[in-house]
C-alpha cells in the first residue's frame, strides 16, 4: 500500500541574512507541508522575525531562496501590522481579494437599503448559492472573540493591541492555505488565547509561527524547528517532545565533544612531533586535525542567570489596601478592596483586557491615586516595577553604559560585588554584545536588558507587568529559575499560563465592575475550579429518541426546505451578532442626533430581517409538527 506523500507548500533553501557586520543566520534550509503546525524556536537576536518576513515576502535573504507552491494563499501576522488610518475595521476586513467576502459585503450593504428589493434579492441569492451564511457567522464570531465588534471604528483610533488583534482576525478570515504568525498571543487576554488555541487545534490550517507561549506550543504544534548555535534541529512533536529530545541531543553532543577532546590531545602530540617538510599523507592528517580541533573546542553558551543580589530585608508591615475604590467615569475598577500583603507572597493577576489590572499596579506604586480608601506602604518596602513600556532607549547609548548608570560595581550578598560587565554576562549579554548600541538590540534583548536594570536595584517587592512579552523561551526559563528563588514579594500580571503556573501560588481574578476574586491557587487550578460544575448528562435512550425525532421531522420537509431550515439558524445568529454590535454603538455619548437617527434606521432594518427569518423558521417548524 502506497503511503500518502505530504503536499509541499514552501521550501527554504540555504538562506542567509546579515545587517552590516552582524550575521543573523547562515545557510538555513527547511520545508513546510500541508497540515503542518510548526513552531520556530530560537534565542532573541537570532533573526526569528527576519525569517518570518522572508517567508512572507516582505524581506529577502542575502543568499539562498524561498520556493512557494504555485497559487498558494499565504497570510502573515506581523508584530507591527500596517493599516490605512482612515479606513474602518469593517472596510479593512472587506479589503480583500477573497470572493466570498465580496459576496458578504454586498449582502451587508443590501441589508441597509431594503427599499431596493432587486439588489437585496440578488445579494440574498448569492449568499445561498455560495453557502456564505456559515462563513459570515464564522468571521463574526472571530471578531466577537477578539473584541472587535465596533466595525465603524477608524483604524487611527485603535491601540497597538487592537491593531494586532485586527491583523489576527483578518489573517484568520482570509482563510489562507498557510498562516505565518509572529507572536500571535501578544495583546490577547487569557480568554482570547484559549479560544485561539482551541481554534488552531481544530482548524484544518497549516501554521508556521514564532511564539513564547509554551502551553500554546504544547497543545497546537505537531513540529518544532529550533535554531540553536547556527544550526537547525527538527522535532516531530509538541513542546514536551521537544524538551525531552533536546535534552538527549545536548547530552549526546557533550559525549561527542568529550571524545573529540581526547582525540585532539592525541593528534596535537602527533603534530608537535612532525618535521617541517611534510608528506601528502601528513598534510591530509593535518587538515583533519583542524576539524577535530574545532569540534573539541565547541562550547555551548547556555550560561544561567545566577543572581545573588543584595535584597533589602522586608519589615513586618508590607502593603495594605483598606477599602480602596477607583473608577474612571462609569467604569468601576475597584470597589472597597481590602487586602494585607504577607512576606514571600507570590500573587498572579488575571482578567480580561480593560478590567483594571495595570491601574491596580499603578495605584500600588502611587502613580495613580485611589478615589476612596487608603494604601499603606511599609517603610522597608523597595519596589522594582517592570512596566509594559520597557526601557527608555537613548540614541547612541551602549548596553554596558545602561548598567554603569547604576554603578561600575554591583553589590551582592555576603559583602561580595561584581562588575557591570560580569553582571551583563549573567544576563546572557557576552562581551561583544555589551558594546552594541541599545537601539540595535532586538525587542526581546531590550526587554532582557530592562529586566536587568530593574533587578540590580535590589527590590524586595517585585512587580512584573507582562514580563514574558518578546522574551525567548531560553530567557523565560532563566527568568523563572531566578523568580523561584526570589525571597521577596512578587506580583505578576501575565497572559503566559505556563509562566503563571510555575511562579505564582495565588491569584487576584479581576472580573470587571470592581469585583476582584481572591483565589488560592495557580492559573490551571483556577481553570479546573471554573470547569468543575457537573455537566447535564443525557441518557443514551434520550439521545436516541432525540435523533429519531430529528429524522422523522426532516422527512416532512422537501430537500430545499431542509436546506433552508438548516441554514436559517445561521442567518439568525449572524443577524443577532450584527444587532448586538450596533446596539453597543449607542453607548457613545458623543453621537449627534443625525448619527442616532441613522443608527436607529440601521438597527430597525436588522430587527425586521431577524423577524422575517424567525417567522419563516416558525413556518417550517409548524410544517414539521403537522
């Protein structure tokens, strides 16, 4: 029996890329096949984003080529998507060459002009002929899940996170053959991430992505390609499989390097005993000697961040919240919040975007004042606050100069000290990298340097607001090891579930409208607790009766009526989503009377359409019951 040959979508052949003297990567080759879900893993500064840009055609390699299958539809989610500022969300979505989107766009426009019956009928028929109802419902659900329901909002008014979510929505809606993603979970809250994870796990999509989200890697990917010290390694499995096999590979390499060192000593002794006039045979052995020498001197640069910084002792009083309330206009962030922090607490903060997580941190550090109540800070508390804003990049400043601003030498425990250069080496910046300009570092390297500047100030109460964004997996593991040994208080806002599970032992769950739940456990504990409500069970006999009843009912309708009955529910759900999005627009206090009248007219058209569809649904239902 002949095995199915996988369909090749894209082949990378011997690509290299440099920027000036900096060589990012050299002579890389790999392939992407249909139904692959591949994660690309490498340290920050290795050129991950450059490789994605080359695959997407927005950049080109210095050497080598990328061969793409003829007619392949490829969508690319970049870190910084570009849109036309004056377009709305809706116009941006429909600005596509996908034919089914044109059909849906025509139908949406016809809904707004019901007086033109011919245009409406034609648009309706095209929706039916092309089976566009399910597709329309699917893309509206994508927008709903990504909180992009105000379709009239202009691109220029969107935040960076909203633009990233819109770019993700557009990439999914375009239904590509191959989807290339650069950190797809950045700017998503936990609920969105879990929805996207489920969507990718079930969808018949071919994926190639860079992500630091290790649960995402575990549950979505079926292959991991790692760029490690300039070489590519492929692992045909998920994140757990990758970790296990990488460990085995490194152990094997260590053994091989040990053997090479023994052989090198032997060959070195032979070289020293050779006369100056060499034969052809000895010349061949000399060439081999240089190869052996290179292999014997290979060293892995996996230095761990070892920090024994001189943290100031915490007193008995740390931080106390007494009846703290905070609102912005009608939006309630905290309502009479009470909490007394204890020594060594490790608290994670979770909640949807916009529920007030960052505001809470800013109140704690006194950059925002509460409306009522008081926040008492102990005299011995020294905050270290890692914000989402990141490091302030000064033009012309070198990495080593950033650290020297805090002193040439950094105090450690037990009266010891290290130089600024030694400290940077512990943060994975080698001597050469220390003299690079900060502005030329990758996003992840800048975040690592920023983290270094926070920690070297010896805080005893560490606040981390989304510390995992843009950090590579190697750095994340290093950061986690440090935080596990951190003896002070720790408060973390993060959408990285793996990171939260490993670091925190207790949660503040921001639920909105000022409600904060104090949960005694990590993120996975909380999700299991939420899902612990017993489902309503249906007996096998009941299920069989329902299926038999459905079959009998279907037999009472003609073939076309059965088709209509199945599709009409999708149409109603789609219109209901339109209605909900339109109703949300009425909350805008700046609307003029003309705008309100226009919105009211649009809403009435949608309500009429829903009533028409529901009337037809009842008509078919009655026919079934007769």
